[in-house]
C-alpha cells in the first residue's frame, strides 16, 4: 500500500479526528492529548533521608542516579554534587 507523501501530516490526526455534519456545515472534532504529569508524593522523612544519602561521598553512581531520579533532579556531573 502506497502512502501519499502529501497526506503524511494528517496520518497523526487520523485516530483523533471526528466530524459531524449539519445542514451545510462540517464540524471537525479533534481529541487533544492532555499533558499528564504525575506529582511525586514522598514522605517528608523519606525525602530528607534520600537528600542526606546524596551527601555521602562513598555512594555508588548507580545508587546516586536512582535517588536523583526519585527526587526529580536532573543528572548533574559528579563534581557539582561531591566537590573533591
């Protein structure tokens, strides 16, 4: 089956597009995906323990990355987190 290159931008809309016709009007209904961002709910005591654990110089990089992921931090270079 050949895909018309001119119709390529509309392929993404195919699943989200509906229409209704009334008299001489054609109404298009587009389902928009909503932006869902889960709000992290950490116990304040657990958050404090994880932030305290990040201060340890002997922490493995994999463990540090997991803690940062839970806390929502971006991966920063090791030098900024643990100055030598």
